[in-house]
């Protein structure tokens, strides 16, 4: 070292610089110490993912709208055009077969029957006084037929229960005018049961069969599931108009059906469901969504459908 260098740098710096040339240095380290462990961890994850893709399975579901219905319910309708006089039952009331449900306006028919009864009695008196009176005999025959017809018409103005059951869904009020076929009320029979009518995509029909598991989630009650098995599957794939016609005017327009669908039916195991820690009752017309399990297959075949031609895999 020249005297000039000695003047520019401190003696300790020059000494450290000279020792660096005499001593050995370390290899250049460009990766952190955790890199080898991360490499083996990555290999493990990739291997586990590949094994899961080969041996794991994926379940395919068919999803569609559904509606809760009641089977064993009789819709009572108006037999003739008239006006409601009185509603003789209340919702939830149990009635026997033949019990009067609704009384219609009877004044005209009752007056006609009373008039025929008076004429019949007068002609009967004439006939008893003179049994040979052919005019009285003929009048009696005519009046007897007219009186029976009037009694039948008067009886039709009392709507009676076709069978025993519980009254529900009363749709009329006193003073309301009815036409033939207008709905009056519903009668729940002793054999009533709650069912689910689901509209699943038409493409799922070939793999749907009775016994297929299905899960219902009611609208407004998330995560409140009801599991059931399909009882029957429709033989035809129908459009939205046919679905609405099948469901009826009461609820058909409220069910969102888009595209071709197949109708399936399943019975609920109970008339109640659980939501938010409470037991709630089903009601006619409640809407929801169903998921029906179609098939299960390896995840690898789902990711790479072309492999299906190489491997035969039975649906489960």
C-alpha cells in the first residue's frame, strides 16, 4: 500500500480488506431456507389433489321449483246459480257426511213448493170425495211430479258435505252471487296427506325414477330442509302452460317454470317442518325449491368428459 492509500482509509478498513483476500467466502444464497420444505409440501398437495380427482366422486343434481299440495282434499263448488244466504260452518270445523255447509237463497223455491203442496192437497180432497173424478186424478199425478221436482231444487240450495272431514279455505260470504261451478270451500278428508309437486328440467327425465332422493327448501326458510323420496315421475315432458294448467288457477301462475319440465311427486313425512328452532305447519300452496340427486361419477370424469369414452362408469 502506498502512503497515499494510507492517508485515504483507516488502518482497520485496510486490514479487513487484506484478510478478505486470504480467507474463503460462502456460496451465494439466493433462496430462503423454507423453500425446500415448501417444495415438498407442494408435491404433497398436488399428489393429494390428483388422488382425490381419481377416487373422489361428484354428485349431479336436478333443481327446479316446487309447490306443497294437499291430497285427499275435496273442492266443494256451487251446484246452481243462486245467492249465498248463510255459511253454516267455520274453518277448522269437523263435519259429517251430509252435513249442511252453506245455505243458498231459497225464498222463490220455497214459495213454489208451498204453492204446489196447497194445490196437491186441494186435488187430493176432490179425489177422495169423488174417486171417479179423472180430472182430479190427472191433476194429482202432475202435481206430484212437480212437487218432487221442487223439493229436489230446494234441496240443491243446501250445499252438503260429500263426506266427513275438516272444513278449510272458505271462499264465499253471505249475499255473494254464485254461478254453477264457483268454488265454495274445501273439505279435508280423513285420508289427507301433504305432498310436494316438483317441476324438474326435462333433460333429467331419463335418469329420474321412483325412489330417487329429493330435498325441499321452502321459500323464506333458508336451510330448513325436508328430505323425501320421489313417489312418481311424469311420463311426458311438458311446457310451462301445461304445468300451470295442471297446478290449477289458484297457484299455477305463481310457480316460476321456464322451459320444458317433468312433473314429479313425493310425500312429506310430516305436516310440519322445523325452522329457526320452531315447529311450523305446512300450508297449501307454499313454494320452494327441490334438488333431486341424479348420478354420481368421479371428479376426473366431470372435469374431462372425454375420458368417459375410455372408462365405463355406472351411475349410482
